[in-house]
C-alpha cells in the first residue's frame, strides 16, 4: 500500500509540473503577444520639418522633431502624405555626412504604443534619401525679394563676385520682381558673415541654389528631360547647370504649385 501511495503521489507531482510548465509557456506567449500588440510599427518616407536636440545616451544623440509624411506604404497605412507626426530619433554621429537634419527626406520605421499620446519613435537611425521640399527662409540676405507668403522660396548661396554667379543672381532678381507673389528670392553672399552663417545652417560647403530646399531636379525641355544640380559654378562645359536652368525649374515649380494660374 505504501508503495502504491508513493507511486500515485509521484504521478500527481509530475502532472502538476507539466501543467505548470504548460501554463508558464502560455503566459510567456500571451505576454509576448501583448507586448507585440502594444506597438504599431510603420515604414514611411518623409521630410524633417522641425528638429530639436534633446540629450545623448550610449553614444547616440537624441532629437525630437516633426516629420511630414511624403510617401505612405499603402492603403492600410494610418497616415497619408501631408500628415505631420511628432517623432523622436537618434543620430550616432551628428557631425558626419549622412546624418539626418532639418529639411532632409528620410526613410524610417516608426513605433508607438497603441493609444499612446507620446511622439512616434524611430526604430534605428533614419536613412537619409536627400533634401526634401521645405520653405525655410534665412536671415541676412544681400537681396530679399517677393512675398513671405509665396509657395516657392529660392535661396542662392554663392560668392557674388564671379561673373557666372552674378548672371544667376541677375536672372533671379528679375524673376523676383515679376513673380513676387508666387516666388520669394533670397540671395546670400557666402563671403560675408551672414552668408557664411547661412551656409553653415544649411550644411552646405560650396555655392548652391536651393528651390524649396532642393537643388537637384529633372528639367523638361523640347529635346527631352535632363537632370540638373544647382551646385558649384554654372555656365561652363563641366557645370551641372546653367543660370537659365534655374529659371526654367522655377517656371516648372510655379506651374506645379499654382496650377490655377
């Protein structure tokens, strides 16, 4: 009898252990599913329209800012182009090229607790795709023509002594006088303290013309489309653009942003 009782007790203990193990596995699975359900993760392409440095942690600098959605992944996306999302993101080395900054178009994976009111958190470091569309006027321009309410802002940052840059500046001033309600023209002499400061703020290292923050465009011509980059010196065989190309791109942008005219 004692042997039979001991055997029965052992079976009961074993069964209890198996039940506890099964219950523990179920609890772990439930917790994992709950943790996964707590977060929404979505991949988006957008432009940083505001940034503010917050703090550093474990070798990374954390920023908060606002991301304007440029491309959403599909119909099931919770967001649509034009939405502006509060975000928090990290940069490993803020001074190196390729780090995300104001006006950059980035690809990100965003995560946030469902129902939470805090900002979206970028998973990993943002991937910089280039400069996005943004109106960000500067201070201390040598020339500032046109309305602050214009949908198009062209900023020329260049030394104004060379003839090639003077040609571009002359064309831009003329356009600013003609299209002041739709185009604002700011011309900065990068050889002055104000121009140098604006170059640093824009993270530029050589002469550039920015049209709503971008300098690379596809220009449609009667001979076909061609790419232009408003960077360095214009009007030479090795240049990536001519002064007249800037005006042609601005005409394209006027037609795009003011289709009713």
